[in-house]
């Protein structure tokens, strides 16, 4: 664990708390290649992110099917909002849910997060992106057929172009600033590229970061996320940890 960072429990999932009086909250939505939500698996990243941003990080749980998963994420956002300004961040399926939450909050006229961070995001459940086939062919550990099976289970009968299931197909006008991180070898690369292009055309502030591969992306992920989050939150004026 990062020095002086505490991990606590909460009704929505583990909370990582930095020392001192944190001025904001990051709602972090974990996701992996198997579309699983395991908040405990996000604790290492959450601890480092809390230290770099001097912000509380809430690692939310969510259900295994849509739309219950999005409802869980929305409830976690409401829980976080009571604690201060919120940033929403996530990885893979969690990043897709983070983007869907931005769209839902916009549609409801609810207070938006300060910004969103989407890492290797699954944003298009049609699974038609060219990168899905091109990049998975070079990665023997990535099984496209298994991904399609798991996506069908998660969608639970919802049309794959539904904008809250596949935020790439949503109207993106009026969203808060968004950062997208991806590797050039990621099978989900085209989801990030497509979302960044559509968001920029819709007048959204976009920070798109593509690195050659996961080996070059991973070491700088927390620092890049932290710089973006600090730029858009009240706690953002503070110095990085030594």
C-alpha cells in the first residue's frame, strides 16, 4: 500500500483515502478482459491515484448485467457526490459504464462530474471495430469469441447500439472533459479513437493518449490520469507526491 493511504469499506465498495483533508472524490470503475467487476483488483491503482491527486478514490461494485450495472454505478455516483466534486474513471467495461454515466447524467440534467477518464474503454458492444480483429490476431491471450459471449450476457437482450450500453453510439454533446488512454496494440483501440473523434466534433474537451503498446502505457497511466484530474478539479493545484 502507498504510504499513509488508508483503505476503508463503504456501502458501494472499498474507499481509498489519502492523508489530510481531501477535497474531491474519484469514482473508479474496475473492469477486466472478462468483463468482471473486482474492486479489490483496482486497489493498487487507486492507492497510487489517491496519493498523486490527494483525492478520495471509491472503487465501486456493480452488477454483471445491463441496465442493473449502470444503476449501481449511478447510485455510487450519488454516494460520492455527497463527499465533494466527483471525477468518474474506469477501465474496459468499467470505462464504458463511466461514459454511459456521463451520458445519463447529462440527459437527466443532473450535476455532471468534473471530468471523466476512460482507460482501454469498451464503448461499442456491437464489436464491429477493425482493431478488435487486427490487434487480437497478434495477442494469443485475447479470445474474441469469448468476449462476444460475455458481451451478450452483459447486454441481457438490450440492443448493442443502445446509447447507454454502447456510449460510442450516444449523443455526446454537453459532456464534461474526457481523457482516453489506450495502447496501439489494444483490440479495443478503435473504441477510444471513435469516441474521441465524436466527442471532439460535439464540442467536448478531449485528451487522447495513445502509446505504442501496454508496456509503454502502463507505467505512466497513473501520472497521466492524475495530471488530467488535477487540471479539472479544485484539488488540482497541488504538487505531485515526491
